[in-house]
């Protein structure tokens, strides 16, 4: 009878240890599967909102990112932890709003609102 109890205890202990190991391993494994893409890629969103009375051109670090219509918000996924210089220009190329530095934060939206009259 004592041997049978020891045997049962050993089986229960083995099952407990194996389950614990699997649980710890799977939590670590699955947390990577269900994380946000921005966490995996270390990215955030830079936004520009056009509250002017005309279309504006958006330039980030000297690169054109296109035009925004009145009331439109542009969103661009960029590397987090970086500081970007954002410029807004009227269609004729003159500055719409003052340029600004925006630091992109992982998995967050940061940006500027341009509210000028042309």
C-alpha cells in the first residue's frame, strides 16, 4: 500500500512539474505571438492634421509624404525613438506652419496640427 501511495505521489509530482514547465515556456512563447506589431518592429505613428483653409504638402526629414486636404489627418508608421523634422507647405511651396521636431514613441501616436490661413 505504501509503495502504491509513493508511486501515485511520484506521478502527480511529475505531472505537476511538467505542467509548470510547459506553462512557463508557453507563456513566454505565446506572449511574442500576441504582441502588437509596433512592439515587434519598434515603431510608432507620426500624425499631421490639416486644419488650414487649403491643401498642404507634408515633408518629413526633407522627404515628401504627399498632400493633405482640409480637415484630413495623415498617419505614417515610423521608427520609434527617432526625432523627425516635420514641415507643412502650401501648394505653391511656401511654408504653411512652422516646422517642428516630433519624437515618435513606440506604439503611440504623436504629431502636429497645422492651423494657418492661406
